[in-house]
């Protein structure tokens, strides 16, 4: 698939699966079942988080409800500007709910920090983040993230939901792109 576009596999399918089991166990401990706030509300950030969201929700041993938001951050295709626009908002009110944002990747952190501020104004009972990937060397703003799957080098990655120009999302692993793809 995709010929030799993928330069290297950074995280295998098996590693992703094992990490999701681990994250799910940790996260579930924070939310008692039958909480007065109701089922944990997972908010997936489209489109990158779709595969992580569905695998993570099924790994969690507690009931969850699934909502999606789509945001776009202006800037070049491989870096974030921090200016965020909501393309698809939530359909539901989150006031009084336990909310967990499910992200694919925290790169500069600008998108997430904007999203956290936006959702906080809607008065959820709690608001936390789980992200599959984080690039610690790329962070440009401090963001509080309770749960991180993998810290990765500051390289553009694709697969398992992450795209370059909408391609490669369907790869079951996370890989780096051959530079020839950009040029
Ligand atoms: P930041 O944290 O910089 O990231 O605001 C915002 C969004 O940009 C996308 N992103 C990536 N997508 N490979 C991708 O396919 C990457 O290496 C990458 N880094 C950032 C992603 O949607 C993230 O939520
Ligand atoms: Mg994203």
C-alpha cells in the first residue's frame, strides 16, 4: 500500500493496541461507574482521532458516549497557526458532564489549548485530555494533558487517522513520510 511513500514505521499496529489497553485501564480508574454526571463523554477531534477514538472507546471498561468536533487551524499543511475555527460543533450541551477530549496528536499544542479554553466556557463537570501522540519538542504553549500514549520525535507522521493531504489515514500503523512526497 502507498508504494515506498512511508520512510519508516515509528509505532506498529501491535504497539498501538497495547498502549490503548494501558491507557483505557488508567483512564477508567478516574471515572467511577454510575457517577452522578452520567456516562463519560468522549469528544473526538475529527478527522485525525477517529481510529483512536473508536478503538479507545471499545477498550474502556466503562460506559461512554461519543461526540465529535471538527476544528481547522489556519496555516500551512504541516504546521499549526493557533488560529482555530470550529467546522463542526458539538450537537449536545456538555454542562455538568465529565468530558474527555480524545486527540490524535499534540504538536505545537495550539489547537488543543484553544479547544480546552472553548470547552471550559461550557461548564463541564470535568475536562481532561487523552492523546495518542505528543511531540514534546514542538510544544509552543503549555497544555495540561492527563494521558499521553507516545512521545515522538518532532517529525511529520501519518497513519492511524493522521494524514498528509487526506492520504494515509487508513494505515494501521504510525509512520514517517518519505520527503519525496512533499516535493
Ligand atoms: P497542534 O498541536 O500543532 O496540532 O495545534 C494541530 C493538529 O495538526 C495536526 N498535526 C499532524 N497531522 N501529522 C499529521 O498527520 C503530524 O505530524 C501532525 N502534527 C500535527 C493534527 O490534526 C493536530 O491535531
Ligand atoms: Mg487533530
